[in-house]
């Protein structure tokens, strides 16, 4: 009688993704961050894959992990395979919803730069469905379901739209500004600080007021939008990023008590993958946001 041998079982796709991410990024913690799981889950998936193969893919040591020769040989093909899978999924998603554009943006930029421009963007491009997700770091567009990135960056990615240099300057309400004659007066003022950009005060003082011993005193916020709201309510002087307070300066709700603006070595940039830019809707959104900058 015929015998049907058991069909060879393929490894778990999650285990293969965990291996590829950890090998490409150089560690389990980095892979966990990209895959939005715990490092322990990545380690367990890779351990199961190694048991299935009967050979180690990583050497574990006190300072982290290192690919074995077997893992090194396998990595390029797995990177190409997952890049191809992600590209196929992007094409499928675009074909299924060609008018949908998903933007990943720094939280402050999502709230204070992109948000106020969405009504004008919808008016210019009726029918386009723009979704926004706030992230602290730019995602790897090859591996995540985002179409565009909006972040401050030191180096412009290929094909990026440069929306301007990042400039910082102190801002406050007109009433508070009347009490500030020179930058030295900041030593006695309440200074509002964003935790992510806590060095901005020192950067500005070093250029705008060299020799000034400025140790800003005042509350620190983990949300830039909250620090800005406090500045609008007259709670103190905010070290602001020009792109994020432009509308409040234009309206007069905030003023710059000193003329000096300091340009940081980074730019506000909008970018996507080359294949995404060939999508007419994507190109239209990028052009419209450049026009609205």
C-alpha cells in the first residue's frame, strides 16, 4: 500500500521575521522595537528557529549577540525576501485604496505643523484620505505600512522634500516680552523646556548670547504641544522651533523678545520610498505640503 510521508513543516513566519530583523539591526532589543514586541519574544522565536534548524544562528555573549557564519550567509537572502514581501504588500494596499496616504510624523510636527495644514490639503486634493500616526523616530518605510515620513533629520533622504532648516528662538506672550530687554534677563525668567530638546537653550545661548551663563529654570514637558500651550497662557518663555510656532508668531499671540534665531544642523523633511513617489497621489500630497510649508 502507498505510504504518504509527512509534508515538511515550514518554520514560523514570525520566527523568520524575528531572525531577519535581529540579524539586520544587530540585536534582539532593536528587532523587538521594530517589530513592536518584547525582546524576550524575539529571543524565544529565534531559539525555536534554531531548534528547528538544529544549528545556532547567533552567538550569545555578555554584550549582546553576534551572527554565526550560518546566520551571516543566510541574512542577505532573508533581507531581500522580506523587502520583496513588504513591497508586494505596499502595492496591494495602494491598489486596494489608491486615495489613502498614511503619514508617520514626529508628535510635535503631527500636532503643530501637519495638523493645521490638513484642511488646506483636503481642499487642494479632494478625495485624498490622509491618515497620521505620531512616532518618536522615523520608521523603516520598507517594513511598515506608512507612505510618508515627516521628521527633523540631519541628512536628507534621497528624494526628500526639504521644508526648511530647523531654527530655534525664545518666544513668549507680548506682556511677558515687555519684561525682557536682553538675553541676560532670561536668567530670572521662567523658561519652558521640552524634554526631547532639552539642549536647545544651551545651543541658542552659545550662538545668540556668547558668554551668558544661562541655566534655564522652569518646568520640563514631555509633550512639546503642552509646553507651547503654557507659553500661550503666559506661563513662561519657550525655546521654540520656528516651524512649530509660525502661526502663533504671525497672529501675534506669541512674539520673539530677541531678534536672534539659531539654525540647527538639521532640516524639516518629508520623504517616501522611490516606488511610492511614482504613485500620482503620493506625489500630489508631497507637492501640496511643500506648497503649504
